[in-house]
C-alpha cells in the first residue's frame, strides 16, 4: 500500500478510531494506490495500477448534493479508478492523512 508513514497518535477518544482505520489502511492485503491534489482538493483511488495510457474509455460522473465523483472505466466496463472531488469532505480522515504522509500529494500543473 502506498499510503504509509503512519505517525504515532495518542490512543484516546476519537484518535483511537483514527489509529484503527489508519492501521487497517496500512495493513491492507490488496495494494491501494491513491493520489491527492491539495490545490484542487481532488483524490484519485486506483483500482488498477498503473492505468495504461488511453485505457480509460468511459468517464462516468455522479454528483451527490455536496461533491462529485467520477468513475473511470475501460472498454469492457471495468472500473479502473475513482476521482473524488471535495476529497477533504468525502474521504475518511485516516485515508487522507495516509495519502499525505506517503508523499502522494500532488499539485496539478497548468
């Protein structure tokens, strides 16, 4: 899993739940590759990594009232990844922190 570098947290109250989630993300058997663009507040969760150039044939947007999600699919309809706009609001804080701690925070270039 590329979400690494867990920091020691005091295990009281809400931080116990946070630490438990962080541990779960860090010990996942299936590699989870995530990136985060702090300027756009957008995260990308790869379900297939790396995604080959031009492999995404469909972008399927769905927009709940307070954010937007985009599923990227290949020609056969397999979901390759998920883009999450408004990531700070929608991702579990432990996952977002793990992405940031792993250095997978990228600012988009114009």
